[in-house]
C-alpha cells in the first residue's frame, strides 16, 4: 500500500490515464477548435502539477506529525 501513497506514482498514473484519454478522444472530437483542445491539455497539466505539490506537502506534514507524536510520547 505504501507504493500507492507515493505522490510521484499517483500523479504518474493520472498523467498516463489523461494522456491515453487525450490520444483516444481528442482526434474524434470535431466540436472543439485546436485552441480549446490545447487549453484543455494545458489545464490538465497544471492540475496534475498542483496535485503533485499538494500530495508532497501532505506527506511531509504527515511525517512531521508522526515524528512529533513519537518524540512527545517518548518524553513522557
């Protein structure tokens, strides 16, 4: 389970899924212009980068909290 909690793995899986969906679905979509398609790809990339930073921060805070708990329980 630790493998899935790694933010790099989570974001990589989402990036691969997103890329496959774009490769499969975008050529079939004739209702959107090319600018709209690239804007969608760019927005997805930004979302993935923000998600990666947030997951890294969350893991860092979790580790700090666990370390504080270990330090505080060992001092009592």
